[in-house]
C-alpha cells in the first residue's frame, strides 16, 4: 500500500456543477480527508485513469454528470468514498462502485445516428411519462444521448455508450459544430446576423461566435446557423434575444454527420469513417510552421549581393537627407550677418565683371 495525496487542481469550467465554486477554496494544508490508500500496480504497463473518465467510459453517464456523482459522495473506490473527480484508478484492479453497484468497464462501443422526431424528450427516462428517444431504439445495450434536442425540435441525434467520445463531441473546448435550419417569424436583418456571428448575451455571458447564412429565395426568413456550445435551448434563445420567434427548428448536422436516408424515428449505426472523422474534428490541430523558400542560383554564376537596408530606406536615404539639409543650410542663412556677407560678395563679383568688360 502506498500513501497518495490528492492534489486539488480545479479550474473554472463547464465540467464543475453550479453548486461547486472552486475559486472559493480553503485548501493548502494536508488533511486526513485528502489522503487515501491505493494498491501498488504489479504490472508496470498498467495505465491509470481519472475516476470521472473511468465512469464515463463505462457508459454509466457523461463526464459532467460523473463529476456531480463523485462530488455528492455516491462513488466509492476500493470501499472508500472519493469526492475528487481527478482521482486516478487502475481499471484492472480497483473496484469502483456507484450507489453500491459495481461499475464494469465497457468492452464494446456502439455509435448510433437517430432522426429524432418532434414530441420526444432527449433522456433515458422521463418522470412525466413522455416518450423518450430510447423508445425508438430497440437495443439491449444502454446508450446515452450526446447532447440534447428540445421536445419541439427534430433532427440529428447521436447516441453512444462511449463516454470519451461523448465528451469529445459535447465539450465546448473541442469546438465540434452543430448546424440547424431555423424558420423565423420575420426576415433576418443583416445587422442581426452580424451580431450572431460576434456572439450575443445569454444569462449574463456572451455566446461563442456562430456561423450564420441566410437561405436565398425564402424572404430572408429561413437561415442556417451553426454553434459548438450546448446551452439549454441555445439557438432559440439567441434568436429570441434579437427579437425573432423560431417557428421551426431542425438540426441537420452534428460533426458533419447528417440524416441521409433516414426518416423521422429511424436510426442507423455510424460508419467507421464517420467516427474517425468526428474524432478528427474534436482533436486540436498542431500549428503549421512553413520553412522559407530557398532560391537556387544558376550554375556558374556568383550569387547576387543583396543591398543592406536599414529601417525605412536604409543608409541611402540617410545620406540623401544629409545632402538636403546641407543644401538648405546654404540656401537659407542662419543669421542676418550671413545674409549681409553673401550680398556684399555678390556685389563685389558684379563690379569685377563690369570692370573687365570696360577694359
């Protein structure tokens, strides 16, 4: 057994429930609650996993909900209650339980595309007895929706038991866009579409920039709008903030996955290509550094010498400026005595020329 100290490394993010405020932390000294025991790994190659990620990957729930379950003390690791989502666990040895029931790692992942019809709620169970999207899929495996669609909104809905994939698709930092078709009660003004592209205020904080395009030949009442956030009823509320009422809303794409060949209520498995492309969209791309082009000199010719230039024109400009200053100094004497001397010299020259002509 080894002694492990939990490190508090919270940052303000959407992963932390509203009732937790990590900024008001009174941490510092080590306490008894911050110490727990963990069995030493016998196999050197075993990779430890964050507790919230382990729960999510097991298909129990999304990672955000897993954080909430851990914070509220419903999760135990090796018979000890753990309230730190970043706790490292060994998936092969550690026993993780939720409300006393053992969580088993997921061995087979399933990815589904559903054409959600209107009149269904996006949840696994509804307390009001309304039909859920799970009623449309007759699989024995427990699947969880990736994000939500409103009761009155239809379109693309992805479902899976792969918690890591679900988190990649939903978390705003991955910037996976969802595209909607929206029919408005009045024409969209160009100034308002510009505001949507810059972000509007909802709940006291701005939304991320949206992609907006007015559909031509529709009286400017139909638009395409793409967002990568997932706030509650976000598209409707963004448009309502600008004074528009959404008469129809349909999600036509999620991570570039559409509804081709599907009718309302029908579903299909995602193809391996779709899964791979969706992962690529969620993976940040490394910056590209381009090397400067090397110009090859013709054989037998010496490389041309480059003129050295300083700031804003180089040495030549400086010399020209000095010449101009000197010329100006000659043309414009600096004092009255200099003016008198120059006039007297000119008079002497003129008188000498006159005397020479007489001779």
